[in-house]
């Protein structure tokens, strides 16, 4: 009896061993292949915020995207921190400091939870203050409220020392001009919104420092102290112009240009009025 039981036990054990050598499990294998990195990432600058946009991933099983932020672009000392996620193709990053450049990247996540590499696009942005529905009066209507100083975010007199732009309707010609030779202005043409102009141009500045105020047109200003600003005319008449505006507080940002000349003691060189531009009261 004992030998019989031992022989039977041996047969059972051998059968189990053989079964272990020939695994017949046919269940689905776990997906461990991550999707490709997102592409086409770009940003739109805002006031204390940035909007990010990117192209959809080609993989059909991508279910979400994770957004990352860093203080620099690449290298061991440039870690990126995850700040949010979305199932869409855009993301708003808010609570940012104006004038401080931040870098952004996006990763794709598939249904199995695999995360892609970070997007390879070098995307950085510097939030800046902005305003909407600003009224600047014409010099002929009220010279004390005919100018605008982007650096102080204030409507100022047309002859104010730090004025950047002035509105005039003399002779029925509704114009905006930069009264100093070291401030430039350019008409960028019609736009749907202020955000359509995201970068300052490298050339094309008005040789006279004057542009026609046209509703729906956007304009770029290169200020005397090396800042970038833009505005869009919402409406205009002989009494006033209504504009939306934005001002980059980070000097020289978005522009490959030389600094304004300075005197030997480091103070800004004296400003010079443009010839042929005079405001009539």
C-alpha cells in the first residue's frame, strides 16, 4: 500500500512538473510601450499666465497629457515639475510671476498608464501685464490724457517725460505716434485679438514714428528703455482711441536688439524729440 501511494504521488508530481514546463496561459500581455512625445507645442503669453497648445498624438490609445514646468531648458540642473494634466490639447498655466521666464514641456499618457518622453520643442514664455478697454484722449480733446506710459500702466500728458505713445486727431487724421526717436512703432495689420501678435518684429518700424489708428489693427512698440509692448485699436474717433494693450516687463525680452545707449556714468542718454511731430492743443 505504501509503495502504491508513493508511486501514485510520483506520477502526480511528474505531471505537475511537466505542466509547469508548458504554460498554456493565453491572456493579453500588458502594454509597456510608451507613446511618442507630443509635438507642435507652443505658448501664448498672458498676464500672470501662459496658454499652452500642442498637436494630437498619432497613437489611438493616448488618453491624457501631463504638463511640466521648469526654470531652465535642459541639463542636470534643469528639473521639470509636473503641474497638471488634461485630456485636451491645451492647458492654462496661471499664478505665474510677470517678467519671469519659465520653460514648459508636455508628455502623453496612454490607456495603460505609459508616459512618453517630454516634448522636444523648446517652449518658454514670460508672462506680462495687460489691459483692456483703455481710453486715450486726443491731444486736441485733452492733452493731459493724450499719452500712455507702458512702464507705469498710466494715461499721461502728451508731453510727459516718459510717454511712449500719443494719440492725435489733428486735421481729421487719427494717428498714434511715438514722440521720441528712441521709441519705435509698427502697424502689424488687422488681427482677431491682441494675442495674435506674440513676438516683436525685427524690422519694419515706421520711419516717422507715426501710424494710422485703424480699428482692428494691432501695433508693436519698442520703447526707449528696451521693452516690448503691443496694443490693438478697438475703436477710434476724433475724441479718443480705445485700445487693448500688453507690456513686457522683462527688458529686451523677445527682441535681438542692442540696449539703449547710456552715458559714461551709466545713466540713460538724453531723449530726443522726433522732428516734424508736434502736438496741437
